[in-house]
C-alpha cells in the first residue's frame, strides 16, 4: 500500500507555527506517497490523524522570532514594542543585581501611568511579568526606579497559547488548491476549536475529492506530494501524535486500450478481453459496468425477462450439500437461459451454483441443467444472476435450486403465498427466485451472459460486475494480465465499461 505514518516523520512531528499568512500562523508538513503512475487513488479505510496544539514560549528578541520585539529608550525607561498585543511572559536582564525587579508601565503617547501594570523580581529565568499588551515601558527597580538600555535586556519571552487551531491540506497539483477542515460544532452549532484534534475522517473527506480532481488530468505523478497544514491565530506549537494514511491505487481500463469494449455476438459464443494489473501489486477490489442489448433482427421474437425475485426478511443457511429451492410454474414451454436468487455471503470467497430440476410428487427431482459457479462476495442480501445453457422446459412446474460449492451463504426466502409474477414465484417456505427466458420460436436474442475472470464466474448485479472475489483468488505473485471471458447464449451486444481495479503496492 502507498502509505505514510508517524514513523516517516522523524524530526517533523512537533514544531512551531512560524509561517505568517493573512493574520494567522502555520506550519506545513510535506507527506510523500508513491503511486507508480497509477490512474487514480482513493484513501484506504480508517485513516488516522491526531494533532495536539500546544502553548509555546518564544524569544522575541531573536532574529528568527515570528513576531520580533523592538526596544528603544523613551518615557524614562525602555520602550518594548510588539507587532500586536501578546502575552509578555518574562523579561531577562543582561547583568541582574541582587534585589533587582523589573517594572512595566502602560503609556499613552507621552503620558506614562504612575503605577506599574506589573512588577516582578528577577530570578533565574528572568522577571515573570505575565502581562498582555502591545507596548510597555520597562524600568529596573532596586531602591528606586532606574532607566534601562537596550543592551541591558538579554531577552523578552512571549507566550503563545493555541488560539483557534485548525487543519488544512493541499494536494500539489490539485486545481482546487488548499482544502480547510471545518471546525467542530458546539452547542447551538457554534464553532469550537479544541486543542486536540482527531481528524482521520476529515482527512479522507478532503483528500478523496482532491485525488479525483488530480486524476482527471491524466495518470498520477510517480509520487504524490501532500501538504498537511497546521494553523492557528497565534504562532503556538503543534505536534502530530498519530498519523496513518494509506492509498488504494487504481488502474482503469483494459490492457492496451482505453475506453469501453463492445462485444458483438452473432449467436452463442465466447469472447475474451485482457485486464492488465500493475507489476508487483496486490489487487484488493474491482468493479466493472456491463450492459446487454439485442442487435436488430427481423422476425426473431424478443426475450421475455422475469422481474427480479421478491425476497422477504427470512433466510436459511446454505452450505455444501445443502440445497435450497424455489418452485416456478411455467404457463407455457420456454427456453431458459438464466435465473436469479437473493443471496448473501456468510464467508469470503464463497462459490454458488444453481440447478434447474424437474418436479416429481410435488418436490424437485431430476436435474435438467446446471449453471456455472458464481463467486459471491457481498455480505448483504442481493440478487445473484446465474446463466444456464439454453434449456428447453415444458409447461408446468419447475424448480430452481441453489447450493454453496465452497464456503457458506444465506438464501433469502420469499414471503406471502404462492404467486407467479412474470416467472418469479414466491412461496411461504421456498427460495425467492426468478427465471430468464428466450422464446422457443427462432433464435434467442439478448440472452443471458456469463463472465469469467481467470476461469471464475462473476456475479452480475444490476449492470455492475464485482471483480473482487476473482481478484482475491489470483495466485501470488499474480500474472501481469488476466483474461476476462464473456459467453453469450445467443445473439447479443455486450458493452463492457472500463474496469476499475484498486490495488496496493508492496
């Protein structure tokens, strides 16, 4: 996986917000994520970003100070001036004498207050004034007040608490630029700015759209540069307590060709296309859109496709050797080319197959057709499509049974009475099923299709093929290209959208 963690940020985890911008102060931490020139990327699940903003003390007389102090004689003492009002924590004298104190006076023009706003004895770390102002007159007090020169001041220490801390990110190359994280909401929706921010979810919410925008311009750079911006109203300090950010990279399209693939079948047959995988990458998931239509043909009857099966809330466990069946009453003879049943995977990499069975004494009996195996990867119930060789079935009762060849699944049962609707039968104790037909007269058109990736049948769900179970079954190390075969039971046009395969780098 393309990933960066706190371990990669040695020496960058903590530091001051010294970059002034538009009245705020920031620190920028550059993260680098390799992509190998992938077509796109998405944030992997559950990123972590925990940041703590901390109070910071800064020597304001140092040349590197974010807000340098100036010292000049005036008002019977030494005038300390800051760019804006800040908390003046301590003043250190160059050569303090026993009993020395530092007194700070406010002033307005030439008028200086009679009483000091703060007086502090000079100790080992200086005189702790602890006063907030933009300008003060400083005097040394020891058996009376004494004027100070700039050379008599060894240092002025300012304290910066974290005020309105925020986070932002900028993906280098993203046309939208910097993306700020919204502040947390307090009572009544009032924004609040806690000093400790857990922003993993916000990191993903801002980075995913930025990655999509960057990918629109073409392949990603070999390495992504991502700036994590830590910002506050004062130049306090910030520390990255935890960081774990990973990317799932994407390969989009077929091997050697961009865009869609259109496969035209003049009758029953199989065609193949190649899907390329990045070398040394582990594919983790993939999806592809598929559409099926019939070519123009005079005098050939159209396919009658059943509406999807209606499933209830109850299910029954489905394992090897355990068949669950539903009964269909065919009003007329038909050519059956496919079926659907509502299933959910109970184990990963489950393989399901279906059987068409004749009825005897009210129960399923002789098997008349067997479907290809279908990989089942979804844990929630969904219609699963099976393809049969075109099979002629007479009018009357017919049973569709499903079984788990490997793994385990849950077969959803129908609810209500025994009712036939467009070829779908829902029984009180049977499987919710539907059949796909082709008319007996003439050649079947736009019949069912079977897709296989490296020999493993793929489930087709509402025009989308889930490639994940087949990708997970690839041997390691995986081949550079995998074959996707498409078998049609009759005349058809099959359009394959560019597959989107997500993978991780070693």
